[in-house]
C-alpha cells in the first residue's frame, strides 16, 4: 500500500482527492494538513511514501515548505489548479518530483503517485520548452552545451526522456537497450552533470541547453 499525505487548504479538494484514491487498491491518504506549517508535524508521524502538496496555500505555500524542508520530505508531487510554468520551475528547484493539475483523472493521478513512489519523476513533456523559458525569465543563465559537461547523443536523448518523467524501464522500452544499460547511462549523466538525482539532472540539462 502506498501511503500518501495530502496537503491542501481547501477541505473539499482534500475530500475529493481522498475519495478518489480510496477507489484504488494500492493507494491511501493516511494524513492531511491545510497548509505547510501544519504539514511538518503530520508528515513526520505519517511515514508517507508520497506527499501531494498544493502549490498555493496561506501561511506556508507548498513551494515554501519544499524550500524549508529540502531533503527532509517524502517524494513530492505538486498540485495546482493552474498550468503554472513558474510554479513548475520553482518546484523543481525546491526538490519536487512531480507536478500535476488538480483536474486530472483518477487514473492519471494514481499513475503519477505510483511512478513517484517508485523513484520516477513526473514532469509533462509538453512543459519542457516553457520550463526552459521560465528559467531564463527568472534570471538563469543558459550555458551552451559545448561549454559545459559533454553528454553523448544517447545520453542527451535519455536526459530528454527523464525530463518527460519516464523511468529506466520505460526509457529502455522506448529506445531499445536493457534497463540495466539505461541505468548505467543515467549514472553517467548524473556524474557528468555533477548532480545527485534525476530532478537536478533535468534542471542542469536545461541550464546547459541539452533539453
């Protein structure tokens, strides 16, 4: 069973999401909070495997909570009612593992929770270009790939699929190599980009112009 903590300031939203997830066989909301400040104590007690976190809340927003507790929270999916590229970028920088709109289907929400619980990221492919633009508008410096870490053509291809949220098995199915080979490529990508996880690899790839 995947244990989920749900943090959203709207009770009706929490009730709706909890009710939907109760329809699955393998996912349960085990604790709730109405803002980031409340969430800290709740998360510590709930032993959650995934955190569903509203982007915009009073007192302490989801992104602010991620910043304050960076590295201390379970894998986190940000939820929003807006297709908000700036929030996506800020959330990635703060350590979010995924980003979903609240009006998605139960199937997509459950799939996203399962993916993040299994270690994957969850950023929609269509947002890649807009995320890059948001990064540049926020004052980031985009370094040409030629001047930074040098990834091979295959590693660049894999990095793009990582940005789309695919796990190693899915990347292997898309490109042909075995999952073990993809895992080795991912390890090489992390080493070359000098990052410790897939989300930071995607961010670094955006900075360097690989994706």
